[in-house]
């Protein structure tokens, strides 16, 4: 595309009104860049100081050695600084980077074959100068061998004032599962740490999720097979019922033992669950359930953990509406409307939660999975394998403060091989509206919601779409820009909401006969 035509295309997209609910938005693009061999591979986007943004990328140094590269961009998305931090050492992997209330912290893990442990390190980075201001080893964890190390997860609290480091010891036969919990403040000062073992035999406990609250308590959610069987169901009074109870263990700084709580979902089978920490200290627990252990997902439930009574009360359980949701999702190949087993397919999983200004809470779910495609070449006698990432329908479940539940389906069909950079979605809240952003076929934008969506054949010819779901659950979609027209493709995994009203978009596109093109965009709402 000629440069003049390109500039006209960009400037025309700067200021516009979104049709759905008259939201005024402004889209600005930074300079179009072309990658060279020294350009770092983009990984994450973070909020920086003021209106700046911080990016984390990786630069290959030869062989398996890589270096993390931190960059800072100003409000106009011009790069003002870049720093290469340090080269990775043998068996070193980079875990994550967080902005903990203005303090950037990069976490890395290194396996030591001789000593048989994995060490977790934290490097603190000044967000203005990008200089490393401090580095420390947070802990060493047992590793039986490289393929059987402690699994280490690092997670910030909802308000980013604290960070949780949780490592589970490698599998050991005939031992209860052991965990190492450490909680740090945003300057990486230790608040508390404990080595814990769940009070039940490992084979009778399956951990689903864990989170840290703004107060520094750690919530561990799990299935406890209290019937001491490993299967999902048992026969009772002629019917199949869950062989487990769904429990939440809460670990705190000042208590030697956890408090144990049971979520009573009657005779239903829990498929997935998520927590939403409220400003009043109470916790909303939202999830998906199945009527039978081997059935499709039947409905949703919402419970509340009261900080005063320390009790979990299930406030609502509701079967998915047939015409409004199940029938439509089944048209898309993501559910079943058979009378014997209606519901969403089991590949739906919870992606996240969102709280709207009216106090209602969204549970965001997606038909999302990965499989390995394997082909055999008879002439060479070799197999070729690569991952295929699938991200289809989005289902948003909104729990109103009045107890009413509303549903919204966002139909889409996404497939991508080798990488998942362009599939799935990101979201942000705007008042009482939920905004979802993803790549889609242009024909799907105005396509009737009664019809199934078209497949994306190539992401380079797709649109970057915004779907708006209002407080009534109504859905409207429109294109923010054309990936084909911009000659770059939105990389969903590197798009990030950096403020209540601002989404940073990162887009790039590889070319066989030319250098990869890359560009940042800032979508801002008034």
C-alpha cells in the first residue's frame, strides 16, 4: 500500500462514535514498524507511568539463549526507551511480569540438575528508567528431575498490592499433596509464608483453582472425594450423585490451620468456578454445573461468602434457557439441544470475571481448547505434529444485584495452528456495558444472531471487532478496523486494558518476501 494512502487510512480512523450505545471513542495508531533480527518478540503489554505503556519482549541471542527486553512508549505510542535486561542462563524460563502499583517485577525460574531444585527469582524494574533496582531469590523448590519439577504459579491480588507465589511439590507416591505458599507486598517484601498439606489423602483431592485476596488471604478451591473413591459419581437411592463435596480452604497469615468451607450445590456436578472479590470484603462465587457427571453443562450457580458470618450461601442456581441460549449455541456446534442431554459442551471454560458499575457481575466463558494435529508422510516415514487452537462461542452470564441472571452469546469460529496469538478475546468494562474485542469475519458483524457464524479462513483478511453487551444482555457488534486494510493483525494475547477507559492494541503481520510489520494502537473512550 502506498505510504500516502496508508496515512489517510490511519487518520480517518482517529475519532468516531460507536453505533451501539453512542459511546464516543478515539483510536490512535503509533508508527508502523518493520521487524529486523534484533527486534524483540512481543509478549506482554503493561500500564506504565502516567499515560505511558510498558512492553516485555524477548530477543534471541543464539541457540536457546534469550534476553528479556523492556520498552517504554509515550502517550503517542512512540518508543522512548528500550533496555535489554540480562541473558537467560541454562534451563531458565521467564514466568511473568506484573505492574504492582507502579513497581515492575519480572519473575523467572531456573532448574538446577545437579542440586535437583527449581529456584524462583524476582527482578524489580524502575518503570521510568527501566533499570533493574533489585533482584532476589524467592525460594528453592524440590525437583525430582527436569520433567518432574515443582509447579510454580505467580499471581497478583485484584488490586495489585500483593503477589502470591504458590508452588506444589513434585508428585510423590503415597504422600498428601504439599504446597508452598508465599505472599509478598508490591516491593517484594515477604508478608507471610507457609508449607501446607491438604488434610486429606492426595488421591481424594483435586484442586481446581486458587486466588489471593486484597487482604492477603489465599483461597484454594477443590473437589474433596469424601466417599474415598476416585470416580465422579456414586449410586445413592437409585440415582447417581457426586462422590465429592466442593470445598474452599482459606489460608491466612495469623492462623496455623486453614478454615474449611463447603459450597452446597445440592446433587449437581461442578464443572468450573471463579471468584470475584468485592470492595465490601464479601466474595462472589460463580460457576457452571452439570446435572449428571457425564452430561453437558446444564446451568450456572452463584454463591456468596460473607466475611462476617464466614458462611458460603448459594444464592441462585439456574438451568440455561433453551431458546435464548442452548438452541443458539447448539447451532454453532458448541452445545446440544437434545431433550435427553441439553446444555453447553464441556469444552466451555471460564476465562474471567467483570464487575459493572451497577454492581452486577459477569462470568465470561468460551468454547476453548487445543488439540494436536498429526500427519504421516509415507515418503519419508515421519510424523509431523503441531497444536491447533480452537476458540468458538463466547457466553457471558450476568448476575444482577436483584438476583436476576441474563445471558448473552457472541457467536464466532476461530482456528489457529502452532500459535494462539490471534484467537480468543479480551474485554473491558465501560459503565454498565461489557466490551469484548476479538478478530472475526466481516460477514459475521451484521449476520443474524439466529444463524451460526462463518469460519475465519485467514486472520489477515479479518476485522478487529468490538462486541457490546448492555445491561439488558443485548448484543451489538461492529468493526474497529480492518486487519486487511491495516496490513497488520491484532495479536489478542498482547492486547491489554491499561486504564478504565483505555485498551492498548498490538498488531503484527508476517510477510514471506518482506519484514514483519508491527504497530501499536490506543483505543480510548470518553
